[in-house]
C-alpha cells in the first residue's frame, strides 16, 4: 500500500495506521483528514493527508484545521473540570448558585452535573430561534434560563447537542467573568501551544478546511418531538461552518476548530494526570472526575442509544466500547472522535472534512484508533 498522500510523522510500529489512512484517502472514504496519538505525553503519531476542499484544490497541510462539531464539547468539559479543580465550581451545586436567573420554571434544583451529563432536560430551545441567534450569547442563554425542562432533570439522558455549550459556558462565565472560549484559550490552549479555537479569529480562516456534508442530515429522521426540537431549531447545516459568523462565534458544543494534533495533545492532560508538555494544569483527582458515572440509559435524542455519561464525556458501554473502564470519549457530527485512555496514558484523535452521517464517530475513526491501540 502506498502512502504518498499521507504526510507527517509516526513511529515505525504504527506503519499500519498510515496504511489505513492512505487506503481511506485513495478509496474516497476520506477527502482530507488528520490523526494523532499520544502515549505517556509523547506524540507518537501525527499524520495528515488529502485535500482541504471537495474540489481538491487545497492540500490538507500540517496546520490545516476544521470545524469538529461536538468534539468541541470535550474542550468545554475540560475547561469546566479545570475551574472545578481550583475549587471555584461544584458540580453537585445547583446551576442557580452561579446563574441565579436559571432557577426559573422549575429549574432551581438542576445541578451543574446535570448540564455536564446531558440530563438537565434542556436539550434544545422551546422558542423558535434562527442560526443567527446562535451567534448571540445573551439571547441563547437567557432563553434557556427561562424555559422549563422537557423531562425531569437527572432522570433521563437526552443529548444536549447545541445547548450544552451555552449552559456550561454561562456557568463558567458567571464564575470567571470571562467567556468559556477565553478561559479555554488563556488557560489551556495557549499554555500548551495547541491550535484549537472556540471562537476563531479571522486571521486563521485561510487554514480552515471545508466540511463536506453527508448525503442525509442527522435531523432528517427525527423520531420524537424532543429529538425534532433538538436538531431542527435551528436546523444544523454544515455549510454554516464555512461562514465567518459561525467560526467567530463561541458555540462551545459544536463550533470548535482544530485538528487531530491539537485535540490529542490537549487531552494528554487527562491521560497523564493533569500534565501535558511538562506543564501541570489539573490535579490527577481533577482529571479523574470525568470518569464519575452521572447517568446511563437510552438517550431520548440519539435514537434511543444506550449511553453512559461521566462529567462531560461518554464512558465505555454498548455503543462505543473503550479500551477499559478508565477511558472516556466523545465524537462530533460527521465523524471526528477523541478517545482518552487514562489507564494506559494514551489519547487517539481523528478529524476529517468529509462527513459521515453519524454523531459519535464511524468506522474510519474506529479503524485508525484500533490499529494505533494494537500497535501501542
């Protein structure tokens, strides 16, 4: 198998991972992609290849970045874990302790942990909104503060596809006085020299790959009213990610821009007890908070899939079987995925521009991650 379309570096034992990426690019399963793995804080695979656009006029370069949709949620969760690790945020406390207006409409007892684990009953907006409203932080958050939950908080899981970032982000803003994207940039991304952005400056636009939508959108098969409202108010349109408005806004559940290197190297923090690139940012106990089971059940939004959530991350279960019980993960609409293995101090991330139909990864990420794990 030739891998002349695959660039970057990887240790010899991971040659098969390069072959898998090359085959995916040659077959057309991928147009452009990047994959990165870290072990014991060392980057052992950092590869990329293909094209940044469907017309194949722009090569996918070492510094190409792309919207990763819900893989962004892991960065939002990490930021909240950092604030909690300092003692400024108690996940078991009511959201209204930090955000008093949130207590409206029967939400006085909803906890921050409910927000982190997709169980608050606020998986979408009740009032009709537009995509432009997603760029208006105050409007998006005030509407959520005012509305009633769609189910009894803490009793069921229902994926907060877009709302989770506004909910957790507003708690972070009330505590720190800064937007979540700012806290993330100043305290995580910049110290680690990581190329991931929640709110992308225009100077980086030339490096952004175009997301290529799947043939069928996730929102088209809504099976119930909660799912319909979650995914169609407003509709999710991958072409929005090509706009300056989307890229520049802070949409902390879906609007992050980065590549596999940045995601894998940032989450090396969690895999290595709070240290990455020689810098301690969290305590080991603060990292392991992510593993604490908050809720499990058939997800009301994700087609009834049986899911288990810790604090901000998915845990191993029937849908995604992780390396061990000390592993966490999440993925983004279209196929991006990050797996964090605390037991073996490893991270594995796949990011691409040709979208599949899934929300939690697909065989492209599974094949790459499986091969990397096998050779680790």
